[in-house]
C-alpha cells in the first residue's frame, strides 16, 4: 500500500509587496486567475536543476528545447489527453484522491513515449559562450528533493539566447518571432564564410525537402517543420532589408543540412533566418492543472497546481538520440505561481516555484497570512520532500491513504 503524509508548508519566498513596484487594489472577492497567455518562449539558464550538458532550456509545444555547447536538442513527448477527474470527470470517486489522480494521469501502464532529436553544429567550436538577452523579469525556484544543495532559486528567464561564435565570424541567435514560432538566425559577419553553417540531425526518422522548400523532420511522436529559409542584408543607406536567395541543401546520407545562397555582398553582414513549426504536436507547453488559488493584501494572485512534464519529472534524462520511453507515475510535483494583475501577458507572472520529491505531491489550498507569507496545505508521498532547518518534521513518517 502506498503511503503519504499531509503537511503544511510555509514558503518565505519573495511574497512581500506587489510586483515591479506596481500596487493593485485588493479585491473584495476571490479573483479569477489570469488565463493562460499565448505560447511564450522563455529560455531558462541551468543553475543546477538540470543535467550539466544543458546550458539553457525552454518549453516548446510537445516538450522541451535544450541549448548546449555545439548544438541543441529537443525532448519531445507523446501527446496524451490526460483526464481531469478532479474537475468532474468520469473516472469515479477513487480518482478524486491524490492516488486516483496519479493513476488517471499516468494511465494503466504509466508509460509515455518520447523522442530526442539532436541538431549538431557541424565543425563548431563547442567552447563558444552562450549569452542571454531581454530578461522577462520572472524568476523560478526549483526545490526538488531534500538536499538543499541541489536546489536552484531565483533562476531568471530570457526571451533570447545567442551563441557568440560557433563558427568563425558567425553567431547564432534563438528567439520567438512575432507569430510565436521558434526562430533562429545565423548572423554572418562581413568576410565570414557562410558555407561553414551546417547542421546534422541525429535521431530523426526522416528528413525530406518539400517542393516549397520546407524541411520536414520526422520523429516517432510527431514531426516538426522548418519553413523555407530567408536571407537578407541591410542596406547601409536606408537600413531596409535586401533579400538574398536562400534554400536548404539536404545531404540525406549524412542527415546534414546546409544553405545554398545566391549572390550577395561579402563585404557586409548577412543574416540567414529559418523558422521552426511544431506541426503535429499539441499547442500546450506543459501538462499542468490548477487546484487552488488565493490573493494577498496588495491584490497579487497565487495559484497552486501540479505539473507533470517539466524536465524535473523525467526519471532518466535521455542522452541518446531517438525514441525512448518514460513515465510520469510518481513524479507529480507542485507548481506555485505568483501573478501581478496590474500587468498583462506573460509579464504578469512574477515567479514560479516547483517543489516535490521522488513520489506524488499535491496542493490542497493556499492562504496568505498577516505577515504576507504564503502557506500551502497539501499532501506528499515523497520520502525526500524538500524541507528546511527548523521544520516541525523533516522526514517522511509514513501513513496510509
């Protein structure tokens, strides 16, 4: 029989005062949390919460994008319509308990298919630095397990990341474009050799070019499309873009992609500009649900829910390109988010905290006390749930459902 313990957790993390110097009027009744904003690509640096190879990671439709020295990779997960029995589903009374929810989410076998697709920068300098830009202002806290030395707190996030010089005179910048798709630019300096830019796709089930110049990349859990690339140079007099003919060149035998360019002025910088579309993946960027919410005297809002497919939830980080199988069973963590209702869009999120251990963890209710401290009431089955010095009980004492 599985065991769990109920606990009250007092989180003393950045709850004092409204966000970004803006004060909102305290509502007379419990407010509605802001709706999920359209997909927003946010690059989060690795401060020890993920395997060392990952320098930055971002949630993308169907999984995660990881930036690392010498290239990038996608961890893509099978799209499953998880039932939500706590919202009046048909799974029966047992499913409304923590254990029932875990079983309903994971499914009978708890197995989830995944695929790792790796894109290597061929011949690149793997020591080049990765530099973020355009901070979002939001921070994240990753409190996973009982070893505080493995926690990561106040982790920032950014709108873009730039590889400074993977090839001589060439930088690579990753960001989200105006249509909310992943875009990356190869910025070729004057006199640099654009022919050095080559990408090798490892783990793809197929690589094909369509008649309209798009690159289609297959995996065992879906496909992604890289739109026909554009290239341009800026007119030195007007600052306007002058298009340069550009198309993919595919070497199927080596799973290698490069760019075929038309005539251009080599004495001026050039930008090569592909766009990635996750064509057959769900638009959702995370399997997470809200359970409870509250507000403070300044009108800031707090939500408490569960998250199922953060990279923390992967029991084993896939290191080999291709298909893999994982499970969400036993890795349901608590997600706490603070919102400033005086701000619209993704900037409304002030911070997010993910906490949990080696088993299932669920929030039940939230309240902000007179000292402006957020209190979380919930349950855990984890034997290594994160606690701090001075906690009433730091170890799992057992118990039954």
